[in-house]
C-alpha cells in the first residue's frame, strides 16, 4: 500500500490537477494519529483475523444477496485484501480521489491549462488534513478505482488489465481494534460483520462492472461544475466570499444542509448531487442489510453488535466539537445514507423480493433517483411496471 509513483502534480511546474496528490498523501500520512496500543501478538492476531474474515465473508455475501459477479470466479475472491494502518488508509484514498477528480481542473483553468503549484499545494494541505481526521473513523472500504488507475497507467500498445478487474478491499486494523474494545464486542464476530459489509460493496461492483465508471463520470461532472462555481466565487469581492462561505459553514453546523458544500451549490448542482448521493445511499444501505441478513448462525452476536454500533453512529458519548466536525465534513449525512438506503432496500424486497430488487444492478437507468430512495414504490413502478 505504499504509494511510490502515485498520480499527482509536479510542484515545480504546476499541472492539470487541482490538488498535488503526492503532497496530499504525504500530509495525510504524517497527520494521521496512531491507533490504540497493542502487543505484537495482538496485532498479529488482528491482521490474521481480518484477512480470514474477509475470505469467510464472500460465500455468505453471495448467498444472502443472490448476486453473482459479471465475470470471473467468485470463489477465488472479490478483489485483493489489504489490512492497513491509518496513515496508509489516508494515503490510499488520495489515489481514489485523484481518479475521481481527473480532468476537473479544466473547468477551473480551461482545457490544457495549468493549476499554479501554490494552488495545488493548498489543495493538498486541505485534502490531506481531512483524510487524516477521517482515518481514525473508517473501519473498512472497498476501492473499485485502483483497477481503473492501473488501466489508465498502462502505456499505449501494452496489454491492459480487463475492464472488470476487481478493486481492493482495505481494512483499517487499528480502528477495528478500537471499536471492538470500546463497545466490548466479540472480536471474531465484529471482524466478520465488518467484512460482510465491505465484501457486499465488492460484489456490487463485480455484479455491475459499469458502476465504477458511472459513478466516476457523475462525480467528475459534478466536480467540474463545482470548480466553475468556485472560480466564480474566487472572482467575487471579499465581502461576498466571506458571507457565502460563512452561511455554508453555519448551515452545516446547524444541520440545515447535509454538508458544508451544500451551502455553496446552485439549485441545479444540488439536484445532481442528490442523485449521486442516492446511489451512495443504495450502496451503503444494501451493504448494511446484507451484513445483518446473515443472522446469528453466522455472526452469533449480530444483534448486539448492531444495537451498540447504532448507538455509536448516533454520536453517543461524543464531544460538542466532534459533533460539529461530523456535520461540517458530512459524516452525519453519511450516517443518513446508511439508514435511508437500508429502508429503501427493505421496502423494495418486501414488495418484489430479493431477485426483484437485484434488477437495480442491471443497468445505470435502473439506479434509484433521490426521490425514489424516499419512495421505494416509485422505483418499483418505474422498473417493474
């Protein structure tokens, strides 16, 4: 997971990237806090346990979702598994963000233009700082974009990896250890429970190989629009800048918008963001449903884990500053995605069954809109008639 050769810009000359990704990775790695104290034997057991849980989770996920990968042998796994510390997680996410934002600088400086090195470094500091904060809060993550980055890096004329190449599952060991200690959970159960969620994400992208590029194109297009809006804001008078940003931050802290950026969007941009958010709610909610659907025969303490974990998600025991930080960074919006998406999945399955729900993975036009996430019957009528 070390990131030699990461995509990024050359600080000496500027580049067509809005962030110096190499610098962002270094900053994130330096600022990420170390995890809980553990002996060498405890750490070895943790790493081995997470790897075993990731492997064990695959057949259970295939069974409860009734989904199959579009290509390849699911029995061989759904992608590579990496057990990492917080710093390496933060660095790895600069690769994902670089892939998702490729080309967005064209909207900011014009096609073929260069982002000033100083600007790219400021972006690196901002991104690196946020990733360092988030690195202590993420248990695991499936990354479908490492395969995309690998294909993009292949020289012209060389053989490329297949389009359906699996991504990578990243498990953040110190955070798993911290949560299972804090909530007094049975380690083997909790580790499998986490892996059930993340391997469901791996299966989603394997069953719908178009999904990664679809999300990337949507996110990139939205980011291009936001970059243009940022350019307009940058050209505004100082008083207008401060008033706009101040309203956005205040709204996020009060919970009036889902995230800080919502306060800076036009109505059209808010609609496009809502549809991207709807897809994320689908992915997260579906994974949440799957991880609980295995039942106590597979994860003996699954009900206790869910109860304690929901209390943690609700911010039980958090400081006032942490609550504000969660709102500004959009972490409360993320929690809402899990719950809204799970409610959508359960409502659809109640109406047309699990196989009927799986029509959502057939094509991009079958993905739910923001309105349909809140009204599952509307999605059923549109897709199933």
